[in-house]
């Protein structure tokens, strides 16, 4: 070995994960999380986190000091979000005899006069408002889930009081609230199952009858939504009371826990047995059942010798009769997907066209059967159509 060759640098060993910065930040987050559920446990978690922060992460002393102060603030924030500070700030206003556990020397009649009156009913009110009002009246409050699910109550403004209990006697001034989430029905009794309405079978019923049946089940009308059963059809504006229910969500027998969606179809179309599109033979976006005038229009004019020409507006063929097709007979002209024919003796004004039919080229002119002058130009949909001009 060459003594003048320097030794390679030594790679420091990897630091264990519990001594890394992410682990230290995780300790701080745990303080807030535990404090949201229990202030005493959160305080113990804060003490443990501060001790570990001074030994585990490779931070400078001022970073460790800042993290220790931050743990205290995180405990306060977590406890405030979970309502733990409200619980610890409540005072239990008990008489002196109850606090010292000494028998009262007052006469029974006076003891009865000193018993606190029961608190007013707070049923149906938001839980946070009910607790604030009860504490302002001198009561200590507690709360829990009124359903059988035993859920934790974190954001009290999103819960509504269903039941309240205030023990009588012994000078107690405590009221316990049992609540459910806003929009949920109250159970029959504290701790019972939430009685969600059950979805009936509405298939074949009209929209009006379906809404009436759902509202009878205490489903809010604002939570009932209608949509077209067919992909190429649309509900009429503001009037689909007579349309029929073809599909429903939730399904029959399921609990109605949120919005109800009903797929409707016109009585003239009925419900589809397969597929989700209605027949549209001219492919103009309007289903056949309400497309009374087909865009593929046929038009005729008289020829010089009583002949006539006919053309299919969807790209059909024209025929002439009576006279010769080259002189005094009839001729056939196509106009954009449609066609029209003129007679050699009295066409006057161009081919006979149908108002609103597709046409080309732009600027071409024609007449209706009634003799109204028509011009080919952009319609409301941007495509060239025949219109008066």
C-alpha cells in the first residue's frame, strides 16, 4: 500500500428513521390529532413529543425550542377543533353540600326550592348552538351520537340535537345531548338505528306521482332530480309531470341517504327495453316521435307539357314526365342533400325548395310551392339552409 495515497472518505452510516426530520414532524402532528379526541391524552403526548424532539432529530437547539413551543400550540388547536377546550372550560355549579359530600342541614322543603329547573328543549337545533345556550343558562353539557353507529362528533355545527337528558335530583345541572348529522332523520330512541326512508318501485309512474310518493316518505323535494332516460332526448322546459319513470337511483328497497335521481321518458316514446337512444331516421338530433316534419323533403313543379319532376331532399333522385327532359319537359336539380325540379315551361324563380331544408351552395336561390322567394344561407345552427330572402 502506498503511504502517500490518501484513504478514501468514509461514508457516514444511515440515520435510523426515528431520528429523521419526518419522524419529528410526525410527532407534532400526533399531538394535535390526539388532543382533538382527548385533552388529557393530548397533554401527555405533547410532553412525550417534546422530550423526544430534544433527543432524536438532528436539529439545532433553536429548532428544537421552536418545535417544543409549536407542540403546545398544536395541542390547543387540536383540542379546540375537537371541542375539548369547551368541555374543560365548563364549570359544574353544584351546591356546597354536594362538593364537600356533607349532608345538607336545610329543611327538605327548602332543598326542593333550591333544585334547578329543567333546561329548555333544544331538540332540532344545531348542536353547537344548543351547547352554547345551555352553558349560558348555567348547565354543563355533554354529547354523543344518537344513532347505533357510535360516531365521534368533531364538527358540532354539522350535527342536530335529537334527544337531551338532564338527571333530576341532587342539584345536578348537567344536560347530555344526543345528535345526528344534519340531514339525517332522528332514530326512534337514543342509540337506535337511523330510520332512513326505503326507496319504493317507481318504474312506470309519472314524475308528478313519483315526487308526491317520495315527499310522503319525508324526502325533500329539492333532493329529487330528473334526467332524460334517452341520450338523444331532452326534458321539456319546466313541464314533464306526465313523463314516465324508466329508471331510478337508489334501486327499489335501498335506503334513501342522499339525492334521488329518476330517468324519465315521454309517454309517446316509452321506456327502452335495450339501448339508450331513440330512433332518428334523418339524423337531425330530434327523435322521430316528436319530429313531425322530416328534413328529407320531396318537392315537385309542373313541366311544359304537364310533366313534373320530384327529388328527395335526403339525396334521392328526381324523375320527369310529360315532355322531353331537354326541351319543354322537366329537369331535376339537387340542392344540398335535397333536390328540386323545375319545368321547362314555367319554372320562374329557381327550383322549388322547402324552407329550413339543407342547401348548397350558399347564395343559391329558389321558391316555395307558394311562390315565396328563398335563398340558401347560414341558419341558426351555422349550416346552410333555405330561408326567405
